């Protein structure tokens, strides 16, 4: 049996974002797969051909200095 769920790594521990159907002290096999941000997954939909990091920073509201990037 397998279950797939997302987790956050905090303070050296993987913390599931949803309740998981496990019994206390049950042994499991963990496969870690990075989940890209929603901006990175969808940036091609806007026709952007530049760096996906730029779209991600704009989508997440992070400061971006255009003077340094478009020389």
C-alpha cells in the first residue's frame, strides 16, 4: 500500500501537511521529491521566455531590481 502527500521540512523533521493513515512506530519508506512552486509550474502559460525565477519572484511579491537584470 502507498500514500502520497506533501510535507514541509522544519527543524530537521518532515511534517505532513495532512493527517496520514499510519500507526504509531510503523516503519515506512520515504521517497523525497521536490515540489516546484506554483509560479514555476505555470510560468510558461503567460508566454514568458525569460528566467522562471523572475516570474516566481514577481508572483510571490518579492522585491526585484530590474535595473540590474536587463543590462
